[in-house]
C-alpha cells in the first residue's frame, strides 16, 4: 500500500514508499554513471596526490637538519600527514581506488600514518558508522563514547565536562580513534569485558610501537644533535594533523540540522531509505579546491556518505545534482561556510553539556520561490514534485 508511513524516516517528510524508491533510483543512477566513467584521469589524480604527499614528507624530514627552518619543516610534515590521512588514507581504505589494481592503493593492503590500525578503522568506520549512520545506540560515532552530541542522549553530570572532553579529543584525536573500538564506556557500564578487547589491544600496541619508533625515536636520532628539535617537530606535526582532522570530521557530522534516528524507524530499510538517511545525517561545508583536497573531500560529507567507495574527487562534480534531488523531494541539503558549520558544532557541544530537555537546532530546508514556505513532496501525474506547505 503506497501511503505515507509516519513511523519511518521518509514518512517524516511525507514521502510514500514508492516515492522513496524513485528517489533511491535517481541517486543510484548518478552513482552508476560516475562509477562507469572512472579511468586514467582518476588514477593520475590520486598518484599525483601521493607524489605531493611524499614530497612534503621528504622536505619536512630534510629541513629538520637545518634548525633555522624548523617552522617550515613542521609545516611541510604537517601537510604530508594531513594528505596521508585525509585525501589518501581515508579514501583508499574505503576502496575508492581498488579498481586500479595497484597494491599501493588497495584498501586491503594500505596502511596509514596514524596510530589507529587500519583493520580496526575499517570495521568501526567503514562498516559500523557508514552502515548505521546516526542511529542512536548503534553508531558509536555519535559522541565517540565520551561526548554528548545529541539531545536524545540522557544527560548525566559527567557531561558538564563536554567542552573539555571535546578539546582533549581534538588534541589527541588519532589516539581517540585508535581506542574507539575498545568501547571503554561499555566496559565501564559492564556490557563489555576487558577479555573481549585483548585481540584489539594487541593490534593497537603493534601500531603504536611502529608509529612511536618512527616519529619519536628513529627520525629524531637520524638528525643527531638536533634530535630534541626533531622530536618536538614530529609531535607538533601530529598535533596539527589531529586538530585539522577533528575539525573536518566534526564539521561533517555535528552541525545544526544534522538528524539522528532510532532503531525502530530504520528497521527493514530499503536502499532508497538508506540513501535518504545518509543525506539527513550528514553536512557539507563550502570552500575552494585546495580546502576540498586537504579535507579529503569530506567537505562533501553528504556525497561521501551516499557513495563512500566513489573516488572523492568526483564529489564536487555530483554535488549540484544531489542538491537538486534534495530540492525535488523536499529534503534538507545541509551546507554552509566552514566557520559557520564549526560554530554551530561548538555551540552544540557547550549546549549539550547542560541538563534539561534541550531543543534540537534546525536549519532551513528548501522553500518554494516567492513564498518562504517549506517544500512538501506530492505526486503529480505519477511524478514526485514539491509544493509549498500550506502552513
């Protein structure tokens, strides 16, 4: 029966099951067109980024031999680490370049410059987060087990420290990511045992030793009398990468208007419903080509959540089409300037530290020209269109 079901996510927006599947088919058509078009231009792009990343790393390491150029060495190494983690590592581990057949860019073989083991990241991020995006109780990226980032999370006096925990997570972000799979909050509440974490703990320790040996022992020693400066420089570059990655990721997941969902309303999801939820649970920010590249193209978080295995350089190309689809079906397409989005994130962190039934912040969805009224989907001659709300 093709009627609006208010118990589903799409039902909130007045869409019938058939309209949701039409929406999903249009999204899937965009995906198929782009994936069928992948080729040498995409391969050349990622190889060029890898070349730049390695060049920045070599320059940074070499400049540590010249103490007057220490700030430049740190800047160069920071750019290298950001490119490695964002535009290369995150995207390669999503399988965006598996089609190339290049072992160095294969999701099963790639290892990034980060203390988090790649295999654990692919489970907690690629599988858990991208499958159950923003479903309360299933997606642990909502607050990462330490923050209150949604009004539906019950308040506890612990959350008075929300801004402090957020700051510490930003500074030590790669360590927070590395420990994410251990589910420390579930050990504290008794739903997970330390015994269950032993295999994960071993993998984390192996990766931590490898990273610590490289950045804090081997490369400092190679610079001889300048070892202390190199040690501090490597630590500073890691800090810069942590702060950058944290802000980019929070910009894509926690600005005002990003929605969360219950397990009940996401049961028996079709592909169309899944696409619908990914759009509502993500946010973009605007900028130029350099910002997009340095963010791993996660400035297009909506497009990334729709197509996580599509080469990220293609997101800018399809973003206008996705935005048009959102307008057609009366969906919010959450985007704004990076500082505006970050500002709303920081405001949310502070607001949710306090008790009380905080009201969710929203952003304006698409409106009908000349009316200022929100668009509502309707069926006209078998085609989904939108009209201005009578409200």
